[in-house]
């Protein structure tokens, strides 16, 4: 019985933003785009930022397909070698997922 395997790279996009100002419970953040001189401006409700911020503070924004995470500290690095292997049994159609290159801590 053979098992087919597909491998996909798990990608997440991370941004660093600098708080420009806070007005009416909105935090204006200037976000520098990676490998570019482009910046974008975002207004984020203050309640969505998990810490007290003021002008000049840096926040970290991590975006995946499922969720956007805003952190006040730098997120842990994601290994560039992280892969998800999907193994499919051709006889039963049973699927098995194998995550490689990423340490997972269960609590």
C-alpha cells in the first residue's frame, strides 16, 4: 500500500508598525512594508491592541489566512523550513497531516 505525500510551505506575513497618534480611541499606525519603501496607514481600535501605547511605540502585526495577531513585543520567529505534509492513502482516502520544522508547545 503506497501513501502519496504533498508538501506545502506555511507562510505568515509579519509587519512592524509605529504608533503615530491616538485620537477618539483609534490608534493611527504607520506600517512599513517589507523589502520596500512603501508605508501604509491603518487606524486600529485601541481595544484591539493588548497593551498601553503612545506615539512612537512599535507594535507587531502577524497575519495569516485565518487570523491577524497584534503584539506589543516581537513575535517568535517562524522557521523558514516549516512544512505541512499531507499524506493520502490511495486505497482508503484517509488523510494524515505531518507538521515539520515547527516546535509546538501544548499547555
